[in-house]
C-alpha cells in the first residue's frame, strides 16, 4: 500500500512544519509557490494540500481556489500562524469558510489530527 500524500505549499523556510508533517507518516511533496502547487496537482493526485505561504504571484486565496478547481474533493488546510496579526488570521479563516472542504488550523492542530488518523485510510 502507498502512504497518503500531502502537497505542502510554503515559500518560506518551514523546517519545523515540514518535520511535523513528515512525522505523521504521510508522504510530503513541498513546493514554494501557488503556481507550482496548481501545476503539480494537475499531474499528481494528492490526498490533501497544506498552505502556509504561497509566494508573490498568487496569494493563499487564489491558490486555494485554483487547487479547488483542479481537485474538488481534496481537503485543503490553510495554516493560521497564531503569532501573526489578528487581521491575517481572520482573513485566512474567512477564506476557509468560503471555499468548500477548506479548513484553517494551526500546524500543531493539523499534525495532531493527522497523527490520530491512519495515513493508509485518512483523512
């Protein structure tokens, strides 16, 4: 059996987040921007996408909408940085409310959720 795969979109250094996701047992494919995320999603079937930062060409909203168009059933998790501004956190939460099958979580909450799931049968 193959393990479930996560598309991680992060334009910044994210060793801690990437390490936490790898520890859950999922296969991680990391890209640095929204355009690459959309392109890879067109070619490969990811089980879920995690958006941390998406570069300058596409923002998180545009990336999430494009990923939703390419793969409608794929869950999208937008990581909310609790240390960031309240406005940015509110904006990311609002985006997740408007896009079906999209959730805003902190990286700790996401990795706890994934760790509690069997990579072979979840999420």
